[in-house]
C-alpha cells in the first residue's frame, strides 16, 4: 500500500496527477490496485516468493488540511501456503503546505508466516523538501511481534512526460525486540515507473531490494513486479 508503503506490505504507488484530479472535484476517492511481485518483503523480512496482491483504498477529504484513508489488502503466494489479509485506517493532517503528520491502525491476518498476525499502531511524518524530494519517517508498534519498527526514507520523483513519471526511494530501518532483531534492520530501495493509460488508469513496473544490516542469517533480497491501478 501507499509507498503502499505500504500498509499490509503492499507498496502502492499513488499517481499524483490522477489523485489531484479526484481531489479537485469530489471529497471521496477510491482506488483499486492489483499486482504481481517476485518476492514479498515486509520490514526487512522475506515472507513469500512469487505473489499476487490486491488492494482497495478509499480516501475521504475532511478539510483542506486533513483526510482519512481506509483500505483492505490481500496477498497470496502463488506456489506456497503464505497469505496475508490486512484492513487499515489512516488519518493525515497538513501542518503546512510542505509538512504532513499522521497516524495509522492496521490489522494483519497471516497464514504460514514468519511474522505473527496482530494489530499495528503507527505515527508518521512527511516533509516535501521541494518538487522532486520528499523525506518520510514512521514509527510503528507491532502488537503481533511485541516490537518497535522505525524507518526513515528519502524519495525522489521526476515527471518524464504528460503521462508518466519515475520514483526512486531509499530508506533505513531500525527495530527493537522485533522478531528477535534489535538495532539496525535493513537498507531498502525501490525504483518505479508509472505510466497513465488514461485519466484514471495507470500501470507501474518496479524493482526493489532489501539489504540486511544486522541479521547475518537472513539473505539480502532483490525483487521486481508491477501494479495496475484504477481510480474511481
């Protein structure tokens, strides 16, 4: 979900041009995303190999400064037993035109998973440095794992044409008592190219990686895939 980042492990690239068009006309926007990925990595843990995912999200604009997001996501391993279903809510508030804060509550139900099911409570901030750069921080407490997760990431985006743009993200995560991990967790990256097929439909191939920083028993992961997005 939203750089999915995603909540529920579904990293959703929201098309700014399409989203702005929704917000200019109505206070409610609904987005459906489906995709395929070669590996599913959640907070530095590889949970599944080739997987299919689907996400449905609704955004309600409460005012010019605040909005609510509600979503449902499901991911299933193609040739394995792993599956994850998430339901979440998120509140965000613009303190200024460049700085946003918010909070989220997620419940994840997992099957045949390295990580346990449970609620996840988070807070986050996002600073739009300029037209190209954004800095995001998040702090989450995972009740299923009884551990803390913190991540700080930089995002660079660039419009390529009237119908497409590219996004590159890089982040560092730190954990405390998170599935027997403590300290620096992973360094992660993702590059995504979004092409708008129409005003409300877009296609996004992506490549990503997760490099382990402290758990030497875990493997570094590189993955790829695509999302197909529709805004109603």
